């Protein structure tokens, strides 16, 4: 068959015969057939309209039935065109009607080769930086192609920009805007929603082997807040501060340190006097303490009242204590990660309610914490005198499914403050 527009095509007669709305779908299918190099003896048009059926009947010179689809023999159609001397072959006819036909197979192969080059250019450096799996996932999952809207040249630029940022990680407590300005010349280039920011955050997750945490989709306000907090925490894990990181804090009591940084000195003085202390995410990232906790048990509670009472009763003699103050935020998670890496053994207690169970599931799963008077036996003992109704959707306690069953059975919520006496015994 012809590979170009043939001079022997009778354009005027061809257009009179085929260039009509009721045959447009037939010509569309023929164009697709040639561009995709489909080698089938027939062509099928499903669900034809009456006008379309009449036009094809007239074209073929025979009845085509009344089924739910029309099946056309390609050889018959080409014979009609050749006998009428409209064109040397069917392909030439379609080209005259629709213009030069593409070779989609070749175009696809060329596009694939182009995209391979996009990734190959940074593959060696990505391997050296320990983010080869990040690059592989970009290549396999198509994220980069989506961010670049299918433009390989734009994708190359985005990938090079991402690598420019990653080279400067981990940061030393610099702000996100400073990092963006230094690496990309634009202080807002790493703002939420920017393509480069998305790529870099994926790399940070890969380096830290962390997963994106899902928010509660039923509460858009909470979801948005959680997303911002998760981003703050993610950047902090790479030594980068978002918005100064001053408002993200964690309450601690009697943590031990051995360094001489400003943060070390503040913690040391607070511990020496048994005073509760609020630490900011900025301090933990920019001026991190040298934790002296290897092999030590660090107790984690959910409510500040536990910290206040422990400091009041035991002062400097109280065991090390960290408070999540409800759902852990960036500063809390960053501190727990530092303590875990420093060899601490973490244990947790929270409210015996469904949010408390959710918090503990996350802390145990992420930091390898163990329950601290937070199991079925402790719950049944406390519930014997409990009066607060347990409401909300049940959550399975991953470390003790029997605890969940007991809570469903008793339907009593136990705030942490109600079991202070037992907790304080552990903290002496």
C-alpha cells in the first residue's frame, strides 16, 4: 500500500463520496487502523445510527443488516475505491481525506527513548546519593511525566532542579524558603503544590523510609491541618524548617543530655531542677541536643496533666517523660525519632478512648514503642470505677486486640488523669 499522499487520488470525487457527517466515524476508524498498523480483515462500527447505516449501505451497494454493529470487510471497501478510480488504495484515500498519517508505533518508541534519556542523565548521581529507588519509582509510576504534563524537556528541567535541592540535604536548620532560594533562585519554588517540591518530598520519604500519612477525609479542615503538619515534619526530618518551626512544640520532663549546645544546656538545667520544658521543632532541628538515653526507658503520655503532676511530686527524681499533647505533631515525632535513634526504649500511655488507641497504634508502629499500663488488664481495672461513656468509631489496638474487645464490652472511656496514681508509681 502507498506510504504517502498519492497524486492519482481523485480528491473531488473522493470528498463528495466520503466527506459527510454520517461517514465520519468510518473514516476515523480507518485512520486509526493505519496509524496503529492494525492488521485485521474487518472493521466494526458499534451502535450505528440510522443515517450512518444508510450511508454505509449506499457505499457498499448492499444491505448490511440491522444488528447492533456494522462489520465491514476492508478488502471490499478498498475494491470499491479502486474500481471507482478514486485512489490507488484505501490508505491513499484516507490520507487525502485526513492529511498525512502518523506512525504511532514509531512515535511511541521515540517518546519512550526520549523519556529514558531524561532519567539516565541523573541515574549515576541518584545512586551515589542513595535515592536510586526514588528515581526508579518516578520512572515506573509516571509522577514526573504527570508533573511535566507529558513534556520531556520540562521533565528534564524539573528533575535537574530536584537534584539541585537534594544535593543540599540534609540541611542544618535552614528555612525552606532559604533552601529554595539557594538551590533554585526562587524562595517559593518549594512551596506546597509546586512540582519540584513534590519530587523532593518523595525523595525525602524514600531516604527516611517513611510513608505519606492519610488524614481523615471526612473532615476537610482537619485534613488540611494534618497535611501541613505532615509536611512540616517531613521537611524537618531532612533538616529543613517550614515557617520557622517555632509554633510546633513538645513538652518534656527530665530528659538527659551530654552535649554543650544551647539546647543541651537548656535541657540540662531544666532536668537538674525537675522542671517541665517546652522544646520547639526549630531547636530540635537547628540546635539538636546530644541525647544520653541509650538503653533508658522514656515514658510517653498523652496529657500535660501527667507531666505537671509528675514534676510536682518527684521533681528531678522523676523518670524521663515526653507528652504528645493529643495527636503527635511534628515536634513530638521528630523528638521521638531522635530518642529512638539514640537508643532509648519508648513506652506509651494515653486515654482509654478511640483517639487514644489511634495515637498509640501510630507511635508503636513508627517508633517501636511498648504499652505502659495500656492493655486489657489495666483498662478493666480502671473501668470498674469509670463513668464516662465511650463514644465514636471503634479502633483495633494493634498491640492488644483484647483491649479493643474489652472497651466495646464496657463502653467506658478512661481519661489518663483518672489513672494518675498508677502512672506515677512507674515514674518514681
